[in-house]
C-alpha cells in the first residue's frame, strides 16, 4: 500500500493529467444527468451511470501514471 501512495504523489505526465481531467468531467456530467429534476428516458440515466464508472476509472488510473527521467 505504501508504494501505491508514493506512486500517486509522484508527478503525473501532461497527457495523463488531461485524461484525468476528462474523466472528472465525464463523472460530473453524469452526476448532473443522473440527478436531473426532470424525468429523463431510462437510456439516458443508464448512460449516465456508465459515464460515471468510466470517468472514475479513467481518473484513478491516470493519477497513478508517473513521469520518470531514466
């Protein structure tokens, strides 16, 4: 577990920062769709759930990418 924490604290490459931000954006958009005060078709709420999962996974995995100058 210590290695995972150290890896998350390392600098993240520029490309993976962009992927992380896109994942966070997908998660935010899906949250808005899922909690909309109006009645939406079932397919939209289903897609919002998938977007939340995909955005969370993309953000978590891209955060563990590290930049090394070996």
